[in-house]
């Protein structure tokens, strides 16, 4: 790691020039992420030499000027290769869209920045989550899961991750959910994701539910058929303590509970695991999502190809597990 994460306000923040090729990680609590141990091990395995990773922390929904300042630093610093963005994907996109020389198709459609790269002097905005979330879902769900069960999907949190994974589920594919429900604590994010879905033009019914309190999400779960997929895409459990559900929530029988987090207090996962035997749940954490999300960005930022086949992902996972425990 080439420098500590910093949480100072924009007026006080000082970005030290990077001394070697550096991937930036724009998040909330980046020093706690396993990537700080995993990236050096992956860099050695992928032949990236002495490439480093550096965290840049912001509170959620920070001042747009702070995001612009970070993007400007990455653009102007010769050894800054690019960045992965989490939590701030939508806010950073809206704050700094005009600073990019190129915005890829997914980023424009979804209104988010999950990856920043530099190509031939051009600053490029990418949204990689549609690819990484699709690889993750297809990795843990049976290929006929929804067709066999008639299950629906509930994604709690209307941010960039939900936009991406619902896009994947809406594509013309053999196995699609019968209905999608998106819940969020505030209305503007619901309006935004509804607009994105209208552009996609899917024929899957989608409900948008304002859920200012966890009990509202509990009620959504009450109406789910067996086999449904319930996703915690809120950041609660990692970026902030808690869960989008109360302990009274009842997961659907034979359903799947997926927490996009892999670290933190992970209360949502605890709630699901407590019901796993009784409700016959498949419970998934965010580790595979972590693997796919980071490898997609590393490939883009460093201009390399990373095989997403099962054998190579298994090897990268093995390396990550060993490094994270080291």
C-alpha cells in the first residue's frame, strides 16, 4: 500500500503523488477491506510488478467537490492508474461526469462510476457491476432456479449494485425471476432506478417500495413465494451497522439470502443463518462478488485480460483467501 486512506474534508485533504503504479480504492472504510492484503498477492500472480493500492475514504453522500477533487488527482497524477469505486458510485458519477473523456455504455445507462481507467491520455468512466454481479449470481444459483421455483427477487437498497444486478436478471435469458421488488429508505433513489429500468425496457414486473424502517422490508418478505432471492444491497452491515430487516423477518422457504457484504457486523447474514435449517435457505455472503468485482476492475485499469473461467477464479479465490488470512 502506497499511502494511508484519508477522510479529511476537501479543503484539508492533501493527495500525495503516487511513487509507483497505483490503483485507488474510493470507499468508506477502505483500510478494513481485505483487498489491502489481497491486491499485492494478486499483483504478483498477475505480473503487475510493484503495483500498489491506496484507499480514499469519504462519508456516504459527500460533497460533490470532494469527489471531483479525487477524480482530478487520479487524472493528473502520472502513477495513478485508475480506481475502483464502491458506495459512492452514483454520487461520484453525478458529481464528476463532465470530467471524463469517455463514459461507457453501462455507466451512461446506470448513472454510476464503479471503475475509473486511463487510456492514451483519456480518462474513462466504467460501470463494471453488471458483469461482476452477473458472474456472481450465475455462480451460486442453479441455471434453472427461477423456472423451477417460480421465485421472485427482492433487492433492498436502490444504489448502483441493485441497478447492476437487476439489469443482469432482466436480460433475455432462459431463467428469469417472475417479479422483482426494489426497496429503499428514500424515494429519490427509487425514482432513479425506476428511470433506469424504463430505459432497459424489461417485461419483468418490478415494484418499487419505500421502506424507511426495517419493518417495511419485513412485510415485503412476507409476500414472497418459495425459492425467492433476497439481497442485502444496502451497505448495512459494512458501511453502517445493522440490517435492513428486523429479527422478526421471515425468509421465503427454499429461498436464497445473499448479502453483498463479506465484512462488518453482517447481521443480515446472521438473521438468514438462524433460519437456514427451518426455512431450507441457501445463504451466500459477498466474497465471490468481491472476487469478481475487483478482478474486473484490475483487468480494466491495468489493461490485462483475466480469465473468468471457473478454474482461474478458483485459483484467484485461493490466493485471496490465503492473503486475507495472512
